[in-house]
């Protein structure tokens, strides 16, 4: 299966393949509430959430969507209980190690966006290895936002550009959107066409603040661990009903 010839065999007949978003981003909210409602520890919600994300990635590839970005851990998430944060770091590391072979087989190119230097060294090593080994894959781009914050991303881009202006590498009047975007964490990716947020919350929570200027946003009450392919289809159907004018008439 290649990016040039995506497998559309499982695309629902009432979805128009010509109107599919090329890049979908998800704010995966509701893992803890899903677990609490079942009398389970919060970590069980996170485990279930990983399974949902894996299936969504496979679904995007099956249906011909070229990129998926997942908001896995925000800069604000460090404020959660230490036990939960440590579990999430360990979970990220274990999933990367265990799933790398399958990602290679499925032609997935994985990337990470965020301040990765603040992550545990062992996790940084797994991230570097997974990105290096999948860099030539072209089936689908899978981007994981880890220790990511939209405001921090914009600030770090401003710092880098300011430094280059001071060094004489860039003149201030030359700074345009293309130069600015080149200094963002997401510089290798297109802007998302569709943002999905689960669990009934109706905010972006510091996610891709620059990149969502013309993204369609879909909110659902469904908790992330229940966001299966049927729920994804609802989001895509809603997207295909939108009139994307990008500020034009």
C-alpha cells in the first residue's frame, strides 16, 4: 500500500473520497472520565486511548487520509499527578518500542512536535530511533504532539528568528509567513484541514494555534476511548458538509 495508491476499499460509500481532509488533527480528551465511569484507574483510560489512536491511524490510511496529528501530552499536562505523568512517559516509550515494526510494515512515517528536550532521556532515545527508522516511509504521516504548547511554539519561533536577525542572517522586513512557519515545530507538515476534539469540551487548549487559522473544527461529546470508526465517520460527514471559502465569497 503506497501513498500514491491509497487503499480506499473500506471507505464508506456515503463519504466522497474527493472531499476527504488531507490532514486530520485530534485532541484526545476524556480518558480519565471514561475510566472513572467504569470504576477503573485513570491509567486504564490511557491504555484504551492508545488502542483507539492505533485504529484511527489505520483507518486514516485505509481511507486515503495523508496525515494524522495527535495531541498526546501538552505543556500543561506536567501539572497532573506525578504517578500519572510517569505512567504516560513509560507508556509512550513502550508503545513506540512495541509498535515500531508494525509502523514500518504499514509504511507510516512518524514525527514528534513539541519541546522534546524536556522528556526523559529513554523516551527521547525511542523518539529519535522511531523517526530515523521511518523517515523514508510515505504511506501516512503520523505526528505526535508531545510536551507541546501552541503559545510556546510561537515564542520559540520568535526567539529563533530574532537571533537570526541579530546575526544578520535575516533582515526584519524579509520576515513573512513562510519564514515564520519554517521555525515552527510543525515545519514539515501541512496545516490540518480538520480538528476533532472529543469529550464535550469546546476549546483548543493551546493546540496548533497558528496552524488552525482555517481548519474546520468538530466537537463531539464522545469520550476519546469510545471514538471508534463510526464516530470518525460522523466527523468526516460533518466536514464534507462545510463550505470552505478561506475568507473568500
